[in-house]
């Protein structure tokens, strides 16, 4: 049965609730419940008019041109900048009449919720129905699984590459100019600026045109346009960040395996572990003011994001005490 569209979904974050239960202030806590880069992009100055005036066409064009170059977008694909990938996910099912969508699980649950809210059937629950659409989270959240060209089979295929900037060579962006294809990109994860609310839909011009109409004029705030363009043009920062994330992911794995956890998946922005009792681990870490992610469908899966450079000793001490 499809989950009711208005039923709350489990996500990372929610640090305020953890603080209410376990005490402390936000400054006392390490939030490892998301996959957001803990060392965000440091943007340059923002001219005052970007805060006070409606965004102009030049700023929008500068952002989309930077996105096209950074992601090697095929010439025949269109690009829409939006206020976060989640806002795109919520609207995509309305692009066509409801049918059956295949969403391999476990994965990011907003995709299924959005299709269910638009009266689609989820393919896994109705295997005899003809699948019209497919969602591939690439790499998958939380498992880190990567898909292949051969997995792109449905008439409408949405490829969510929110975490793909850690390994751009594995992107499926080359398919973006084909009919029925939409690639989603998230700015908040890799660049560590989730509060900016910026995401992109790249793909079939006919579908992107429909999405553009849904969002209306000025979907992205002026400061987000400027910061996004700055960041997407900064290839040196991206290269250095990938190297740092790789090192830090290895360091986290070493700490966790030393505490008797087993690495079972993830990406350089988040790691997935198998532990004896995920709820016990989450409570233990929370008592040390470290927030983690567990999953309602698994009693043993624990997902951790990366700490920033100053937080490693705090995490190491908490893990040492978990045995």
C-alpha cells in the first residue's frame, strides 16, 4: 500500500528534537545525520541589489551557463534552476498522467511520496503493471549503489544525482538530451550550503519546459543565483573537496570499524554501517551530543555523515565508549 502523501517521512536532520530529548545547545552537538559537506563553500561578496531587486535574466543565465559547463551538460538538454532538489521531486510526477513507477528501494523516500501524492502506483507493489517511469538515485541514498546506462529503461526516467558530485566521472548526464530523461542535481550536499535551497533539473527540453511553467517566474532567490554561479565556476575548490572527502570518509570508516561496526555502503559524503543495534548506537551517540541517522526498515543500519575538522576528537571519544 502507498504511504499517505501527508504522513511524515523519516529524514536526517531534526537536531532540535534531539536537543529537546538529550539536552545541550546546538553549539554542543555534532550533526552527522545528513550527508551535507561539513566544510561549506566560502562564497564571495553579494551585491546589495541581489537582496533587494527581483532576479534578472543575466543572473539566471550566468548560473545555468556555469551549471552547463560544470556538469558537461549535452547541448540538446535544457536546465532549470529551482529552490532545492526536493521542490523538483515534488513536481515531477505531475508532468504526465499517473501510471506505474518503479523506485528501487531502500532509497530517498520523497520520490515515492511525491508519486503517491499524484496518484501513481509504485511498481514494486504492482509487478504486473507496465512500468512507465523509473527513479534511480545515483549514487543511492543510503546504500551508495551506482547505476549503469543499461538501467535507464523507462519512458520517463528520473536520475537523482544529488550525491554524484563526489565522483563526476560516474554521472549519467550524457543521457540528459534524450526524450523522457531528467537528471536532478542538488547544490546543498557537495557545496555544504543546504540552507541556500538550490537544485537543478537537467534533461529533455519538453519536460523541463513543463517544469519551468510549474515554478513560475523567479523560482530562485537572487543571492542563490550568484553564490551558485560562483561555486560552479570554482573547479579547483571542487577538486580539493573531493580529495578531502575521500580522506575523511576513510578516517570515519577506520573509527567505526575500530568500534566493531561493519562498512556496508555509502559515499564520500555519508557512510552506511551495520551495527548490532542501531537504536542503541543512536542513543549512545546522542548522549554524547552526536546525532546520527537510523532507518525504520532496519534494526541494524546506521548512517553517519562526516564531522568537520574540529569535531573528530569528540566523535572518537564517543565511539571509544560504546563497547
